[in-house]
């Protein structure tokens, strides 16, 4: 039960990976990618409400840990890439010819960034 967020993150990553390799199937690709972005935005809220973050970060001084700051930097990178993905997806839907290559490149970067976010989050996970 304590690894539920980590297992959910890995499952959503596997779905994202499948959607990445099936871009022509828009009925699958777009909802999965959208749901993945919603999952990524909702996860910090879930963790803040279900974990004792004050004790972990402040009382145990984990706020000074390099891993915490690396995870935070990767999260910011992932959110920026997701925003760029949304913008380029909208351009693709409008018919801009150059948007497709940018969207594909951002997708590869997002796969790497999201994998690193999940790995660092898994390393930092503390049994409850």
C-alpha cells in the first residue's frame, strides 16, 4: 500500500510510452497523453495531502538534500516540457507544418525527464 503512488507513476509511464509509439492513433494518443499530464499535475497535491512532508523536509532536514533539489528541478523541467507539448499539439491541430517535429523532439525529452522524476521520487519514497 505504501508504494501505490510509485506503482501508479510507473503504470502511467508505461501508458505514456505506448502512446508515444502510437501517434497516428489519435483516439489513443491524445487522451493518454492528456491523462498523463493531469496525473503529473495532481500527484504533488496527492502527496502533500497524504504524506507528512513537514516532518520529512523540515524536521529531518531533507530540504538540504541534493536529491530533493534534483527531483524538484526535474519536476520543473517536466512541467515546462508538458506545457510546450500542449502548445505544439495545438499547433499540429491547427495545421502548422513545423510543429510536428518540435512535438516529437519535446516528447523524447519528456520521456527522459519523466523517467528521471519517477526514479528520483522512488528513491526518496519513505515507507509510511
